[in-house]
């Protein structure tokens, strides 16, 4: 049995009529930090959306095996309950929905799925407030409407809070570093690093290497024209910075 | 995804559309002086009441059915409606109430046995044209509070009824108010004496049961100086292919330093997705803040009816009086709602707030229509209006018609309006966190309605949320 948490085979996916992923193959070893790098338009976001079952994406061929199950036809919430979490690049605002109420609902949906007892409001708040302080968020953020009027940094910290509360097995960080100042980047990275326990798998989608100064990757996968064209260790980051993507050819 | 699944989610079954199998006295369809005399005689009314009814009938005959609402429907044949239907057994105590009616109310979640009720809620149960049971009357009488059917009030408290009935909604106020004044059958009367804070929630539960029958109830609530009452009404009707007319009148009178909180959960049968059947809910509700520092607060959750046409209004006559209107109106299936409020500022320093939330799904059409009128003498009057519309899917509609007439330069008026769509992005975000699509829709809708739900008494807020979930059930897969 392989030690891969996810195996993607010959994945073809389109948005509207346009094919973006063109036979992508990717194996992700469990417990490691993986980075997907690649030029704009290569299909990085499409890949992450295909994994979480986003409505924009139509998978036309191939499969995504996660924990030895093909998840392509699973509902987004089923994938989430199975432990897949995505930190959104631009989390949407949901007016009137209390942030804490939302998060408790999500945490309890997961606990129910796992056969655990649901957290009551006090238990939940105790856990959430502790993390809120650690992430450098204002405590009142929990009482505001979900993402409404949050700054870019507040949104990313709130995503990180959700990730830490939900304790997922497979974490996709989609351009988590975009629009973050240095303090926010540090706080978010610390949160992520604390989640690394040798069992959780991270998939970091980025086209800058900035976040990689804070989170050390185990593997770097280069995505170009809808396919993974190279996989290597963290040394590839420095190499790419020097030579750019143009120099890489499909291997 | 989205559209089809959403449609499924917003076409929730009407679960209370059962018919109560009781024997009823129903007059043959048609409206005439004789029918009005019959109703008045059935109610054993004094002759002054009959005279008023006949006056109203004469006025109604000269009036035109209004068509300015943003709603469309087949013409109503007023001669095909039966104007009186009463369960045959006339009970004088709970033991005599037809067990089938008790059962029906139990199914609706409103047990009429006092010991089984939610703590501290007194109920007047109205089936078709008559009040079948009023609970806790003795308890309330100790505080001097009158809580009874309007028919009893006409017989037992004629001086109060003569003084206040038609004082807020004149009999010729509008076409449906005039019709109601001529043929009203039952409803609730409440009088809270000076300085009394009503110790429990009062409520009326209206049930239309008989076929081809209109329900024309009349409610009159008077809060004397320094008193307070919280009153709630709920409504439901069987599932039928025919449209049924419900034309009610509600009058509230609030004296100096008094307050009435009036909450409605309206869940009349909405008809089917092709617009067949359902209640025509054409209602006139108006409150008069007569004394200084008086306050009226309307809170309504409208999920039912094929057509809703109602504008609970406040006449702010006393200086420093306050009017509030909080509304959630849901139109799904082929429902149409044209609803809103009128805030008429007459006194100085009067204050009004309007928060209206319209939710449209499937083929539902939701219209907010509101008037804020500030008279020349209403110095320092203030109004804040907020009208928000939420669209689920792309075949529904939201329309907003705010009117403003301001004759005082020292008044302050603010209006905000938004229209949003439940976006695929919001749903996806919540689902990615493991929340089911149905729970996600409910969460977004509840968030949208929060400001209004916060204004309902707690038990009713819970009921309103559950009702909203049920109404929108199936918009998700």
C-alpha cells in the first residue's frame, strides 16, 4: 500500500467550454507539505477547485483518489467531512451569519460525522477564543457577520482559525499569502506550522515563493499547461526563482 | 448545480393543509342585506351594530376593487363566497369544544387545554367565522384585562367597542375594509387598563376550514395609559384548489405611555407552484399612537397566502410616539406579496423604523411598498427605512416602491435598500466547511432575516425560523 493520501490520474477538467487540466497526474504523500507552483493560467486554481468539488469545474475524465476513494462525484460537503479543507483566496462575505455560529455549525457537522458528541456553545467558545488570541485576531471578530467588512488580513486569519478548529487531514492553501502584510503572513504561517504533525498533508498553491520562507515544503510540483511537468524537493524553489518557468520542459 | 437544487429546496410541502372534519353551519354563497342581517342575528348583536354593518355595506357597494398592487389574479366573484360558516356545536367550556377541533389545534402545535400550553400564552382560537375557545380569561380578568372574541365584546362591552371600533380604520377606508365592516364575523378584542402590564402573551390563532368561505375577522386592541401588551396571531388553512378570500381588519389604539407589540406569523395555504389555489390575504392593519410617548411595534413573518396585500401602519399622533415595522415576507412557488407599511408622523419628535426583508424564490414576486409621511407640525420627526431583498434563483422578482412625503424641514429621513442573491459562492463556501446545502441555505436566509427575528417573542422566533426552513425546504438537494 502506498503512503499517498491522494492520487490524481489523467485528470481532465474544464471551465465552461475551455479545457484547463489536460491529463494531470499527481501523487501526494501523506503527512508532507506539497507546493504547486506554476505560471498564471497554468491551472493551479482549477486543480484546487477540482479537488474540493467547486461548481465551476467539470471533470470530464480521470479520477481523484483520496484515502483510496474516488471523490470526483462526491458532494463538496462530503469531501469536507472526509477531511478536505480549502483556505479560500477570497473568502465570500455572508451578511447576518454570525461568525461563531457558522464555525460551531461546521465543527459540529464534522463531529457528528465522526460520531463524536457535538460541542455546546461554551465548549466551543472556549476553544475558539484561545485560537483567536493566538492568531492575533480581535475577540469581537467571532461576533461579526462571516467575513463581512473583514480586511484582507482578517479574512485570511479567519480562514486559518477555521482550519485549526476543523482539524482537517488534507489542507489546500490557495494563494494564502496574497494581500497579506508581514505580521499577518507570520501569524497565518505560525498557525499552519502548528498544524503540521506528520500526518496532515498540505497542498500550497502559490505563484510567489514568499509563503515558502515561512513554511518549508517537502515537495514542489510544477504545473504548466494543465499538467504537472516536474516534481522535486524544496531546492526547486530557488531554482525556479532564478530561471523562471520558461526553462522547464515537460519531463 | 444550484438552480434545480435550489428549486427543490424552496418548494417545501405545506404540512398543515389538512381539513377538520366537523359539521358546520354555512350560509349559501352570496352577499346581500339579508346575509348581513343573518350574521348579525347569529351573533345576537345589538341593533346599533347591525346598523353600522348595513351602513358599511352601502358604502362598499359604491366602491371599486383596488388594482394598484403589484399583483395579478383572476377577478373575485363576491357573490360566490359564503360569508358565514360556524362549527355546529357552540361550546361554552373546553369540555364542549368538538374534540376534532382540539385535535386540529394540537396538530398545529397550539393545544387549547390551559395546563398543556406554553407557559404564559393565552389563546383565542377562531375557526372560520367564530371564536371556539378563549383561554385564561379568568386569570386575565383579575388584572382587569379583557381578552375575548369581538362578538362577545360587542355584547358585553358595547361602550368600549362603540368608542374605538372604526376609530383607526374607518368603515369606508378602503374596499376590503368596507367589506369587512359589513360582514366581519369574529376576531379578538383586547383591552388593557391603565398602568397594567399584561402578564402573559396574548394570541389568536385563525383557521380557515370550510370550503368556499371567506374569513373576515376583526381585531381591536386598546392599550390604555401606561399599559403594555404583547399580542401574536397565527394563521393556517387547508390545501384546496379554490382560492379563498381573507379580508381582515386590525385596529390598535395606544394611549399615553402605553405600548403594543403585535407579531404575526402568517402561514395561510400558498397554493401550488402553478398558482392554483391558496388564500387571497387582503388585510388592513393600522395602529394609532394616540397619546404622548406611546409605542407600537409590528413584527410580521409572512410565508403563506397566494397573494398578500397588507400594510400594517402607524399613525404617530402623540408627541414623542414611536412606530416600528419589522417584516419578513417570503414568496416562493407562484406566490405574490405586495406588503409594507405606512408611517404617518403627525406629532413632534415622533420616530419610526422600518426594516423589511423580502425573500423570493422559484416564481415568487415580492414587492415592498411603503409610505413615510411627515406632516408640517411634526418637527424633529425621524424615520429610518431599510428594505432588503434576497433572491433565490432567477425566475423570481423583488420590487421596491418607497414613497416619501415630507412637509417639515426639520425632519430627518433615511432610506436604504439592497437586493442580493444567494450566491453559489456563499453556498459553496459553507458546504466546503462540511455544512449541508440545505443547512447552508437556511443559515444564509436566517442571517438575512436576523434583525426581524430578534424582534419576535422568543417562542415565535423559534416557530418563525422553523416555518421558514419548511417553506424553503427542497431548494436544496
